[in-house]
C-alpha cells in the first residue's frame, strides 16, 4: 500500500518547547485517517508541517499528494462573501471544480451573497471544507474541524466530509484531527494517537480493536494509551 | 490571483481615491488664492504617504497573520511568495497612485501661488512626483514591519515611528547633497549685512554677522557663511577683535512698533556698517545652493531612491514571509 505521508524523525520546536519530537509515522493513502490526542499533543503542528505552513526543525516529512487544508477554527476572510471565497478558490487553484464547490455550498444552505464574517462557526467550517474539497486534492487535511460545533452541526459536518470523499472519482486520503474519539469512530478506518509530541499508537481501527482484548470501544483503547503517557 | 489582491484592497482603494477627489473639489471650489488652503493641502500631501504606510502597508500581512487567514491563503496552489508579490504589487501601486493623484491635484491647484512665491524647493516634498515615491516606501515599510511584528496595531505604530524620522533625516541630511551643491563667492556687502542670531529656544546660536541672501529666485540656498580667501570661517574671536563694539547699544532707539520691531539707533547701524566694511577686506560671503534648474533632476533622483528603497523592503518582506513557520 502506498503512503500519502511519510514522516521520519520529525521534530518541530516552537521557541524552547518541542511541539513534536522524533516523530516517525506513515499515513496510508486512500483511507480516512484520524489523528487523536489531548490538547497540546502536537496534532496541529503535525498537520501544519504536512501542508507546508511549518518547516521541520529536525527530520523530514514527505507528502506524496496535493493537499487541501482546513485549518483550526476554519479561518476565512470576514470581508469577503461566500461567492467571493469560491472565486478565490478558483483563482488560487490549478484544478478547481466550480460545480462541486457550488453544490457543497448549497448543501450547507449558505447564501452566496453572505459575508463570511457573519457566518456561524458551523457554516464557516462548511465553507472552508467546500474550498478544500473543490480543489480536488489527493490528500484532505482537516485540523479539529468539529471543535466549537454543536452536536448536530458536528454530525452534519462529518457526513458532509464522508459524502465529499465518496463522491471523488479517485481515492482521496483524509487526515483529520480531533480530541474527540467519537468523531473519529464513525468515519475513520485508520487511527494515529499522538501525545506529548510523539506517536503512541497507529494502525487500522479494526486491527487495533481486535488486538486489544480488554477494550470494548475505540474510546477505551485511546484512553488506555493516553493514561500511559507521563504528564 | 490578481483578482483576489484587488478584491481584498478594493474598498480601501475606493475610499482613498474618493477622499482625495472630495478634497480636490472643495479646494478648487474655494478658489486658488488662499495661502492657508495652500498650507493645508501641502500638509495633506506630506502626511498622506505615512498614512498609506500605516493603514495599508502594516495590516497587509499582519492582519492575515493575526486572524489566521494566512493558513487559508498559503495552503493553496499559489506559493506564498507569488501571493505576496501580487498583493504588494496591487496595493503598492494603488498607494503610489493615490499619493501621486493627490500630489498632482495639489500641484495644479497651487500653481498660481507657487509661481508668485518663487520658492519651489520650499514645497519640494508636497508637489509633483516625489510623494508617489514616499508612498511606495511607506507602504513597503509597513508591510515588512507587519511581517516582523506579526501584529497589526504595533506594526502600524512602528511604521509611523520609523517612517517619519527617516523622511525627515533624508530631507535634512541627504537631499541637499543628492547633487553636488553650487558654491558662489560674493563680496560682503556692508549695507545688507546685519548682526544677530535666530533660532528656537533653547537652541539659539551665538550672535554673528548675517549677510543677506543673494537674489537667486527659486533656488534652494542651503548655507550662507563668511569665509576668508583660504576658506576659513569667520570666528567670533576675530569678529570681536575687528569690531569690539558690535552688538552693544541695541534696542535703545525708541519704543517697539506695533509689529514688535525695534528701531536700531543710527549710530549702531553706522558702527556695524564700518565693521563689516573692515571685515570685507579679507572675508567674503560664500553661498551654497541648488540652482532652480535642479528642481526636476532632484525630484527624479529622490523618487528613484525612495522607489529603490521600497523594492529592497519588498525583497526583505518576501524573504521573511518565506521564513515564517
């Protein structure tokens, strides 16, 4: 199986603190991969290294596919309308499906004339997702996309990600982070647990659950690994 | 991508152009003979580049870094360098155009008064083409400081704090020497040379002989000194030995007139005249100036230097943006 991302002894220092240290991992291509870990585990750092917003302090990270990215908090331009954002996506993209972008925005019931600064957190997340998906990336990276969403909006958003991925002609890799295991359980086939700047557990969800006799759910499994991390 | 850069700056460019046009309409409607309007318009053109640096330059990247939208802009298929280049080009050229438009309108409006004054260098930095260069420089400076400080408001303050002294220092220390000044030697004229000093408290220099400015219409006289044949300046010791009584008996000729001037007694005038005539045997008046014909070469020169500095700042911005992360 091909890998979408390969990180080798990857480390990133912010000032004096190592957000990520000696991190070696692979993200398999064509899967929905969940990245879970407590706050401050280095999830955002890892994802921003993957999309080129950050550069490694040590080690290497290789990304084999063109990435679409939704950053934490789904930043958009407050002064630009929804339609302006779609036009921006087109202007900044080498491969853009305008029809898909419009369908995603319609499905989320976004008014094209609405200024993005007036959207709710959930609407903003949908707009940012539409921008990332319509450029038809081979790798879709979502950083805590469901944080700050209420349970209903969270469910709608995850469904929308699943639909967008299944609608893609070729296989898309999705890498998304969350500190809620429940989010990942529904959608992910592969899990990476990150804590203290290092990978604690990685593998297909089925295999992870099968290999652990005393854990009933993915949640139990993740928590049991996180308990072993020195605080 | 050019569309995005324009879309993001459209509102502020429209507002700035409209404001300049409104000021122009008001100025032309009020007639072209009011010297206080001339002063205000000149101040506007002098201040405008700094404002463009503060309100357009500083927030350009700092605003994106602060709001997090750079994470959206810099993860598309367009490299962040290209993104920066286009944003710099669109907003930077707009800043130059706004300052240039304001300067052109004010130059046009003030032409009759400027011609009457014959002091083109007195309004050098609020006329013609140099304001566009200042605007480009202030804008690029604001962008770079925004990238370095990563926060909008501190970057705006820093832009003002760096730009203003830079402009002043250039005006005082560089502009007089952009082209080698012309020096002319004139005989010291006892009839038009006075004695005294002028300045602002507490920086009033010691009193000395003050030769009158020669008639050089529209020229920029940068210094007038009294020197001997070897180029040595007249010292206060030499002045005191040649004219021991100079500066005594002032102001005793009568009450001050309504304008605050005091009539100097004729005896003091005569003594000063004789003193200057004695000194004129060995000393002459040396005038350093930029002739009137150098106005346009100096305008182009200064514009070119500020544009070059703006390009250097833009290159530094590109380098720093590449380093972020």
